[in-house]
């Protein structure tokens, strides 16, 4: 799949759409304030679009020689079309072009099997478990720390 999506840096005007996607796909969604903070902090915040409509985004933090994926999502009706794979590869390419980035890390819910499989398919490996990392309806669940060496 070659460039199925347009891409650009996120802007404050994108946040209403991003928040709607976030609420639709994440159990414990970020607030608009979280996204505003990510923009203000100058995190890598990319939006991806089809036919001028935002269908996905990722937010990542570069620190030292590491990249941390803070948030990533594809609009529910556009999932299972290879777009998540595209976003991950976009970030991998961006990280490789920043010559000092050696690895990418992320956390994922243990119950999010689809995401875990996507990350594994893209070269990520389980590095450890973060106990009680995510909220659930009945309390908390563990997060899996995953990493990819570039």
C-alpha cells in the first residue's frame, strides 16, 4: 500500500474531529485538554486523511534516542484496511530520518488483541507488563510495554 492517506501536522482546528475519533475508539479517551497539551508541548502530532476527512492520527514524543507513541487511532469505519499499519510505518520512517532514534516504545491494553497483533506484525516485541495501567469498567487492567529496535 503506497501513500493511501494524506498527512500533515495537526492544528488546533483539527481537535474536535480528533476528539470524536478518540471517543469512538478508545475506552478511556483523552480529553480535548490532553490533545491541546500535546500540541502545546510540540509533540509529534500527525493527522491522516482520506478525501480531506481526518481518519487517523498519532502523537509521539522524541526523547534522547527513543520515540514513545503516546496515542494512535484510526476512525472505526476505516479500521481493518491497513491504515494502522500505514501510520506505524510512517512513524517508523519519521523516526529513522531523525538519525538519533534507536527504538520506539508504546503501551497497549492486554485486552486489545487487534492492536497487539498489529504491533507484532510491525516488528514490536513485548518488553514487560505495567500492572493496573489502564482503567476498566470494573477497575483496572494491565498494559503491555512493547518496543521496536530501529
